[in-house]
C-alpha cells in the first residue's frame, strides 16, 4: 500500500459539543489582534455577540459581515484593508463556504504584493500570510479542509479557484450546534454539496486508498444524517453531518473533484443560484455518465447507502423537493459553458474522460 505523495491536513481540528465557546482561546494563541469574518446569520442568531464577548477587552478584534452571494476579488481587497486597520495577526471565518473561502484568501494574501487577480491567474505567491481559522456553520463546502477559495472575477465573468498550500486552515473548530438555526433550504443545499463532494472524490481518477477512506466515510455519515439533520436537527445528526462534510473536504483536497464541479463553477458564474443547488441537479446526470467508468465503486457506494446509489440520490432530491432551476431558464453561452467545463481542473479528475458531448448531455438533462 502506497502512501499518497502529499497530504495536507489542518494543523489542529477540534470536534466536540460546545467547541464554539473555545473560539477566542484558539484565536488568541496567534495574537491579540484579529478579524472575524461572518455571515448575516451569525448576527440574527445572536452568536456574534456571544463570540465577541469571549474576547478580553484588551484584544483588538474587528468584524466583517458578508452580505450575500459568492466572494469576489474586490471583496478580498476590502477584507485585507479592514484587517490591516487592527494590524491583524489572524483571520477567522465563521460561516458557510463563501465566508470561509473569503477569510482563507484574505489571510493567505494578507502580505501579498500583487492584487488578488494576479494569484488567481497563477502568479506565484512569495509572501507569507497570517493564520486562518475555520469555523463552518454549514455542512458544507468542506472549505475548512482545503487549500482553495472559489472566487468570482467580475471583470472576466469567471469563477475560479485561488489556491495555495499556505492557505490551509491552521485550526478547524467543528461544533454542530452552530448549524442549528440554519434554514431548511440552506441546510439541504449545503448537505447535498457535501454529498456530491464525497461522491466525486470517491470516484475521482486521482483517488488513493487514503482519499477513498475519507470519501467513503463521508458518504456514509452524510447519507445517514442528511434527512434527520435537515428535518429534525437533532444534535447527533448535525454533528455527524458536519464531520461528514469535513471528511469530504479532506478527501477531495487530495483527489480533486469531477465534472459536477466543473460544470457547476461554469454555471455559477452565469446564473445567480446556490452552488449546492446546482451540484444537486447535476448529481444524477453525472452518475449516468460515469457509471461504466467507476466500475465496482458503484456497488461499494450502493452498499454504503444501503440501496441502489442512483435511486438513493433520486429519493433525497425528491425528499428535499429539489427540481432543476434551469428548466425555467434560457440556456445562455452554451459554447462558453462547454469550454470552461472542459478546461476545469475538477473535470480533469473525473473518472470518465469528459468530452463536449458529455457536457451537452448534462446541460440537456438540467435545462
Ligand atoms: Fe461543492
């Protein structure tokens, strides 16, 4: 058995009930000055106040609230400017995938000489950033376990990864309680994204026993807990779903993803729709395309979910009443969607080598 050539793991992961009450202690280990990036829900459920109250008066802590949508390159600049006001020694992201991606990129590029666009286009990052701490409040994007941030470049109308090994979270704090106030739709979209990530990693062309182990564990945990977490929000199901999402993140940061994420990033830059929703509706078409190429892995996944894998996914989509939002939309820029999907690094990891016919098939299924 070979060990994968390279494995990147967050330095410290805390997974326990009430872990959110340890946020200040974990941040202060990096210094007394920092920035908290969060979403609006943290204000609505009063968690923001609770977290700020954890810090001693002498600490210089600023906050930055994301309004909505996905993070842009300009937003990274605004966050870094805010963090510099307090001479931040760390940046913590407390929120969903967009919040974590923004916090991660801002911490990583804190001392960068060039504008963020330079690095998104592949420029070399020479300056060291400041520590990034990840506290996911959705399960989830898996962003807490990865080295990349998905950022929109508005000028070019594209959504691309900004990635660097130094971006990886120094600390991850997993507390299922933080998911409790998440609305049903947001919870189900995020959980389906995590499910897709576990699936794409498991069948990835680059999969190793290491990534497969985490991906399969993620598939099992997410499958078992997705419905109870969304419907009754039991403590146990929320914590297990969050852990499943984290494991999917660890898995795909080693193996990359597949054509669902290739096409989802392309569609996400053209249509203002939740990433988890786009991934959800591409799930079944991807299984159809990849079934032959994934070989015995299909059976392994079916065993993991206790029934035919495709039927289980259809069952979950029906339970969440997820229908394709594209059915009532016009297909714009088809050529551009096909080209960007084919060029995507996620598509490159897909087990079946994807061609234009495959992408057109997926588009036909969802539009
Ligand atoms: Fe995703």
